[in-house]
C-alpha cells in the first residue's frame, strides 16, 4: 500500500537496507530525540547519531529564530548551537535585506491527510508523493545577492547542514543528484514558476572551532526529474513491503555509520569498529543477520581513500557597519601596564658579597702561523703485512657468506608470502562467485 508520502531520508534508508526501513517506518523503532541541553549538561549519554541529530536540530532552531521563526526571533548566539549558527550566518541572506523569506515550509500542494508536525502536503514526482520541509527560500535584494555572489532577482533555496568536520560537506556533483536537493528544487520551481533554481547548502562545523562553508549549485527541472527516477523506483518497491517477511535484509548495509573506534580509553579487548546500523544486534537492535565480509572490505577501502571535495569558499565581505564597530573596539585605548613592584633591599645583617679578585692581564696570543697554499700532503700509510692481508681476506669471505645466506632467507620469505597471497586471492574469488 502506498505511504502518505516518502521523504528523501526514508528513501536513503530503504535503499541501504529494506529491513532497516521496515523496522523504522513500519515497526516504528526509532532512536529517541534528546534535547541538546541534556546532552551538553551530561544528564543523558547519547550515541554519535543521537548527538549529531540533536546538535543539528539545535542549530536549526537558532537559525530559524534569526529569521523570525520558532521561539520568537531571539537566537542565543553565545550558546554552543548559536556559535555554530553564527559561523554559518556570513553565507546566509540577511532577513532584513530580503523581499520574501519562507522558513520551514512544507513542499507540494497535494494533501497527505496528515497534520503538523508531519507534512500536510506532498509533491508528486514520477508517481511518488514526496514530503518534507524546506529550511529556507529567500528572495534577497540586489545588494544582498551581490554580497552573497548570487544571481539578482531570483529565489535561492538554502538548506542548513551540520557536520563534525567540513571535509564531509558534499561536493557539487553529489548534491546535483541528491534526492532532497532535487525534490526541494522542483518545489521552488513550482512556486516561482521557473525551470531552474539556484541552491546553496550551508554547512556548520559542530566539533572544534565553529566554521562555516557554502556549496553553490544550480538545478534545472530536467536534471532534477532525471535524478529522481531511481529513488522513485525504490519508493515503489518499498510501498510493496507489508510484513516482516517482505523486507529482505542487505548484509552489506550493516556497515552504515560504522567507523574505526579511535577512543583513547578503548580497551584492548574492545572491537576495532564502532557504530553500525542501529537495528543490528551489536547496537542493541533486533536484527541478527550476519554482516558481509565484502562490506567490511569495501568500507575499509572507502575509509582509506581521500575524499575530493570542493575547495573551501571564501566568506562574503563583512557588513561595513560591523567592520567599523570592530575597528573601534580594536583601536580603543588600552589601560597602561601596571608598574612593577619595588624590589626590597636586602637586610643589613646579610654580609655583602666579596669583591672579585683582580685577574692578571692575559698573555698576548701567539701570532698565527702562515697559511699554506694547496692541499696538505697525506702521510703515507705503511703497507700491511702478509698476515694482515690474509686476515682481511678471511673477514671479507665471512661477510660475503653471511650476505648470501641473508639473501637466500629473504627469497624464501618472499616465496612464502606469494603463496599466501595466492591462497587469499583464491578464497576471495571463491567467495565472490
């Protein structure tokens, strides 16, 4: 039976493992949402997934407040989420310099029969109802568009993202095929009656020093619809899942969120990997399928490969009024340094140090010897005796024999290694076949 709507995140879960999708969207097994205040205060111990989701929602709330949505338009810039949001602000349009601002608006115009906080409407693409909420759609004025490096007179679709490190920001070629970007872009095209739209994904670094980064790209209607053909086919397959037996597990999908465990307090007996699918028994879930060894090999190869991301974009120019205020603060008169405390004179009872003895005048240095031109002649060495030659010959022969034995040992080790690699290769080929 078709669902009221499909979200891009649900399609990503179903494409990775249909059984995990069944647990989440049919059985309703989901990790609890933990407020960031409880995690930061240490009242609740959260796993990395919960921590990442919690800080992401908190940053979203601060940015939504900046745009006058949510808890009254008063962001707390001093808080941890506020500092991350502040690092993203230079890449975002100022709400006071926008003609229209839409925050957290549902996509589509087809009713889902649901009420908030679930999407009340959906966008139909390829026969699938897509639901979700756009973070921000804005029409900045010409001056603000020029500051941000955007085309003037056009709407801009913006999505807020948080990541532990900016190196994980998605590249342009990845975002142009991303289901969320394509669905949201099609909805903006519907609203603006256009066939293309400019998009900006703004990332905030949640670990270490807060930093921001923007990835700009443009999507056309034809590109977005073509990119959604595969996800739409996946959605129709997921709609056919009614009971547990219909959901076929993907044993290679167990490696989702699996990373090397690099904790400083990790014990020698602890497994070298941490995380993984939240529904697997190793993470406390109900799924007991055996993880694929090939999946581990693929994951290790992926972790070893360096990701090639877009170069970090330069931040847009700072507001002149803010720059002026900063300069006034930097050039403000500073208080003079405190005078050093006077050193107390030694008490009278302390005897004064004895006067240094008068040293005799040093004798005049001898005149330097005249330099000799040319290379100095090396003294001739006496020729070795006959018994000395015999000893040197015996030592050379002993070293040569030892070197030949070492070479033979290395060749034997190399042959054994080749045999072992051949057996491993045969085992892998057998497992793949």
